[in-house]
C-alpha cells in the first residue's frame, strides 16, 4: 500500500470502450479492487435507461489501507453530484477501512450510465432516482442482506440522498453528506423565485437551457491542480504532497465532468426546487447525519480562492438549514473545495478522521472505532 500522498493517482481520463454488462460484475475503469455492473431501469421518453453500480473489493485493491477488514459490518451507498460521476477511490477505501461494504451509483444519464441518445443529467423529478437506488439496493441486499445502510452523497447527490432518506427513514442507519445542495444560495426567497421561473418555462419547454453560466464549470477548473503561473507559490505545507492529484491535478473524464453538454435546464431547476422544498418542510428524521461543508464560500472568479473554499454553494445557507434534516446532526467544516473529498491532502486527512469518528458513534459495534483502526490509518492518503 502507498498512502503518503506522493504517488499520482492512476485515474482514467477516457470512458471505457464498452459499458459494464447487465447482471454481471466486471472490472471497472478505476482499476484493481473496483468492479461495475449495469442496472436496467424502465424506459423513459428518451428511450432505454440504466444506472451503474460500482463496488469496492478491498482484498483485490493494491492500495487498500493497511488493517482493512474483508468482512463488512455495514453498507455505504454513495451518490455523486450534478455534472459528475464516481471516481473518489479514497472515500471507498476509508469506508472499507471502517468496516463498510462500499458501493456507488452513476445515476441514469450520468457518467457510466450516459448513453448517446440521452440528455446529459436530465430529470424533471428527483423522485425518479428512487428507481436507481432501488435497483442498486436489490443487488447490494443479495450480497449483504442484513447489514445496516449508510446513505452518502455530494452536492446534488447529497440533496438526492437526503430526500430519499427523509422518505425511507426506517431503512437507513446513517446519512453522510458532503456539501449537500439542500437550499438555494439565496435561501427560501431565491428558491421561490427560481421555482416560479422554472414552472413558467417548464410548461412549454422543460428542456430549454437556462441562460446563466454555471458555477460548476469554474469549479472544475479548480480541480486541475496548482499552477504557479496563476496561483503563485505552493504553500509549504503542501510541498510534501506535490504529486497528490489535488496538487498535480485530478485526472478527469471530461465527457462526464466538465462537458459542454452539461447545461442547466428549466425543468431540472424545477425538480431541484421541489425536492428542496419538500425536504426542508418535512419532519426531521432521527437518522444520525454527518454534515460536511467548507468553512467559506467564494465567488468562483479566482482559481486559487476556489481551491480553499466552496465556489458552487453558499455554505452559510446550507449550514443554517442542516437542522431541518435530522434531530441528530453532527456538523464539521473544513477549509476545502466544494467537494471536500477532492480537497488538498492535509484537509482530506482531517475529513477522513472525522468520518471515522462519526461512523463509530453513529453505528456503535458495527463501524470500527479509531482506537481499533489507528490514527495513522484513519488519516491515510490513498487517492
């Protein structure tokens, strides 16, 4: 195992030659220790539809963190955000270290599940992702029928996960959220305005493009690594990690993240605002919830600033509404990017440590405590 943050991650930059087959696990593009399987979903107005589930097999992973058990005691299912796909291998390795069987979904019309006839990321109702989640859980339950479930999600995936948990609270033992988009930046008034405008256009042309520049495109640029010409001198604390992908640049499949096809549409905006309203107006759950955000937001105009802050969402608005999700919310804030799992390695070390601490508290007797894992392993860098 190499977990000192010095080795460049061998992440793919091109899609696979062919999608994973239906009903069969095959090697995934993330490399040894990761497998993928296509899940058939009901057709929609655009044609055939599918989701893809990815699983981590630590016994086959050469970058497995030392001390990882191969007998899981809980399940974790992760949902990616808008204009995204699953590639956060370090998250999978830490969940496995904690005793979890890690799975992730590339939702329909994203990443591994995107087909050439489909509108990138399109949905007009976040409830439609229940089908993706049900299909994944059916496969997962065949492998682990009695283990408790932790749902996890980032950004729009965090909203989708929280919305699903709110409606299926008796099926979940924990909720792990990384910068979840649970409210518009301007709060309730902006959500009402956005929904009214989206409703107006959705009646005639739900797939009409919203004529606004997405903050997400600038955020993707911030994942390209530290550039001395633009960003200045690399901070001394990051010099030991100069080959870490957060410093050297995260290898991305640009057809799946940062694509020109990833445009925001009015019907999609309506779906987001409806889910946000129903989630925040619903009865809080009793599900233990770990709510992770950056310490600050930024405008998304300066790349260096974006590497230490959330340049996509308003963290103050998110934090102000966290209590509406659950009566058992633990909040932690770190000086990292919109996706804390892709932040600089010293930030990620503290994020992983916090996740291990929370898991042991939320799932006592199931998730392994740090006293068993060891503090070094709990902060391991292994992208």
